[in-house]
C-alpha cells in the first residue's frame, strides 16, 4: 500500500504539516510544575453538579500551581447540541466562581491556543489525520450502517465482544484500487485508527485518583473522523490537549474504558501523554444503598437547582471542597475565617470510588456561610436572588434597604450568630412578617381563653414604651405575668404545672404572635424596635379586635 498516495487521496486540500502546527501552538512559558488543564463540556444545555466538581478540581490544580485553566467546548456531536447551551454553560460556571484564564466566551474566544470550539478546529484534526494515514496508522472505512448492524448481530450471536476489530475490520487491509473506486463513486467514509494492540496484553498505568491500574490493550479500530470530517471525542481530545499544551486531563471515570485507546492514540501521534485525573461519580443514599446521582431522578444534580433554591455560591463551593478533599473540614476548623483558596487542594485526596452527596450537610454548610456574612452582604445577595426568583419580594426589600438590612442584622455577628437561613428561599418565611402584606393571622394555643390572651395584650399596651431598654421591657412582661397569676419561675412550673395557669413564656408568646403572627421569631424586643412604636401597637390592637 502506498500510504502517501492514500493520504493525498483522502486529504487533497491539507497542506499544513504537524510541524507547522507545533510552531503555531508553541510550548507555554510557565513556571516549573505549573499545571495546564481544562473544562471541556459538551453544549447539551444541562450543566450538572459533576461539571462543578470537575471544574473546581481543575481550577484548584491549575491556579494553585501557577498554571492555566481554559474552557474548551466539545461540540463535535451536533445531534446532542442545544441552541444557546454554550451561553448557559459559561454563565452558570461564572456564577459559581469558575474563572478561566482563556478559552471560549459568549462573545467568541480569548487566548492564543484557539479556536476553543472543536467544530471550528476541523482543519487542525485533518493535518494529524493525514499524518496517521501516511504512517499507515489510519485508513478509510466505507461500511454502511446495515453492514455494521449485521456485523454486530453476528458477534452477539457468537457471544463475541462487539466492535470493529480483527476479522471484523473489513476495510483494514483493502487495496488502494478498492478505496479509489469507492471514492470515485462518492461513497461516504469514516477514518479509522489501525490498532496494533491485543487484548492478550496488559500494562500498568498510574492515575492521579485511582492509583496504579492494570490496563488491557485496545484492539478495536475506533473511528477518528466521522463521515462529515468532524472528529470523534477520542481523536479531538488527543489533538487539542497536545496543541493546547494540556498537562493534566480531568474527567469522570466513565471514560476509563476508553483510556487504553487514548494512550495508544497519543503514542501513535507521537504526543506526550498528559497525566489523567479520573473522578468517581457523585453518589447519594437511596434507602440503605448508594447509587449515582441521576439526571432523571434527582433534581439536585442540576446546578440550576441550587441557584433557584438560593444556595449562596460560597456555600456550594465550600461544600464541594468537603466532598473533594476529606481533610478540608479539619483545615476549615483550624482556619475558620481563611479564604477557601488558601486550602492546599490535592487530587490524591479524592475518593477513588466516588463521593457521597449529602443535601442535609450542604444545608448545614450554607447556614454557617450565611451566618458568617454581614447584614449588607446578605441583603445584596438576597435581593439579587429575589430579583430573579421572587420579584414581588425583591420590590419589598428594595423599597426600604435600611429597614431590610436592619431585619437581616438581627442576631448577626459575635461568636454565636443566629443560623435561621440556609437558603435565600427561606428568607421570606423567616422575615416576611415584618411586612404587613405577609403578616399571618395568629392562631393562639386553644388551652388559653380569648379573654386571657386579650388581658395580656391589654396590659402590655398599657406599659409599652419603645424607649425602654431590653431589660426594662422584659421586667414589664414579667410583671404582667405575675398580675395574671402566671409564674416567672420556670422550675416551679415544671415541678407542679397544675399550680399555675401558665408562665412568662406563654405571655411572651401571646405578644409575639400578636406582633409577628408566629410562635417563633427572632428576638421580640429587637423586632419591636425595628417595627417602631406605631406599627407594633397597631398590630397588637388589630389582633385584640379579633379577640373581643
């Protein structure tokens, strides 16, 4: 076979050489040990938690080593591409703080190693495809879908491994004349890799997460270029990662079965093999067993879920770090106020089998994160969330920023701040009673008569002075308690509950419900200070009218 002639037949318009591309995409000038890696998602319109896990892994490895993180859009599968998906992808990753040094952007590309969308790189792949043909490492295959289907059926009937290999690789050793005849007839073809591997052979491979693996060689002649000239993922990622000077490939471990082919392909192309970081799937408990998070079953897999629920970016980021590195929580306890970026991330700390996603733990992390924020930051982030997901509430917040911020400042700061809010969605139920439109009608404990509640509220209004400090305010509540025959001695009440009609806690609850509509709320004295004298009194009087 005259491979040079075959290469010219298949790629008559390819004039660039691999050497030309090596000059066009030179080695990067970076410090020793700097990691160059990428996020390389497909534009399917679904950005999931796994994207963020891999994105944060890539971002930490690149930036803490003084390296480069770039975004490459792997859009070779046109059937799966969703219009506008690239914009969704970029905006979602930006929302979660994944900062790229170069790559695809909404407005185009940024960087010297582009294009960063694979469908725009077809000419580059053809240069290396032609080189493989010239070296006898690739050949055209004119099999029809019907022929491939029949081949697969025969393999299944014979209980053989399915695939295009060995005796089933029917175009592997065809003559130049046969190939020319197909080309002259205008028949479509794909370019296949000529595998030199055997499933009888194994070799050792070191993955940065999985450790030492025993790999079986690939013997399948996989497709490199599809009939439209667009490469498969396998070929594209090898060429792109070489030309973009990627040092580390971070991806899900569902790609492990293709690793033997990728290693083989890098060797055939005479490329230096990058280091691989194969991350296990995110798991969740389903009853007593674990299973992978599912796009169909689990809404929490989609990153849009966390934004809509109102988890702050910092909380999601912080939680994912606990998932990725088991020693992160110990570091956080020792460095409670340090920026997350100060933590020394290591891919070797990743769980090889995959990490367990715990929604309850994420909620706890988020409570802690929000509790550490000052009131102004909470107001800003809450308002931004409400603008998108609850515009009516956003209008309330923005109508009087000082009032809203004062509400959010309750119990904030100090060594033990309140942890009332885990997500921005919970803010309205927590603080809505401050706004008259969201105030709920109180439902008092049925064991107390209306007259009893009415008496307590009347006595409170007689003595209420907005200028009182909190101790004087509470002394007045205790005085009302004793006047009504209730007790302020909680120990005595617990010892003999039948001796008293109620306690100071019950009287406080009557007042709390009249003012807030709730049995639980932030500090009642502070609530009244924020509402002011007139609104507090008006609310109590309105409730009293319903009791008469």
